[in-house]
C-alpha cells in the first residue's frame, strides 16, 4: 500500500517487503530517538516487527526516513489493533509531520482492520497529541521502561 502527500512518500509494508536499507533506517531512527535521545535503555527489538499481520508505515522525503510507526494486528499487543513506535526524525519535527503520521496510521489501520477500535500505550506527556486524533485515556499512568505511559483507545 502506498499513499503520497506533497513531497512525502508514504509506504505501509510487511516486514518481508522492507529492503535492508529501509530496515536499517527504521532501526537507526528508533534507537536514535527512543534509546539515545530519550536516554532510555530498553529492548528495542521486541520480536513483534516480523510477526504476521504487523505493518511498517514509513514516511520518506528525498529518500530519507523522516517518520515511522508500526501497525500491530489484533492480538499482538492488545485484543484490538494497535499503533506503536510512533516517531519522527528530530530535524523534521515542528511542522505537523507527527499529526500526518498518525492520520496515515489510523487510515491504514482502519483499512486493514475495519470497524475495530485502536489501542495504544502512549507516553503520558503525549496524551493531548493522541486526543487530537480521537484517542481517549483508558488507564491510570504507569511506568514502562521508566517513562510514564497511559493506555488509550480510539473507538471504531
């Protein structure tokens, strides 16, 4: 599945469809932000990337990966479909790309798993960001990898 928005190329791919360069770029971005930038050592490779039904949503501009998230089939992380590893390149932040990423993720998830809610574990400080896209808080804050998180859900 592909979608184009201005100069941004959107691709939603299975693990097997990723090129080695795309996989390297994804892993580098995830490590650079989630581990290095957020100073949070954790097990980034959680064995979900290759599971059946998991999709990888990439946003590239001029061949550079600028945003990414993964879409997880029902039963992988939650009973419902889920969106995770939502991330934008530091130099690409501040211009609405994160909102475009989440809009694309919701659209692809709704196409893949119609009429199903979407559940997420969000960093608690991003609650307002997710609420702008229809998610509502579904749990009290809890620590995940020493970062406060909350569960959120978006109705079908």
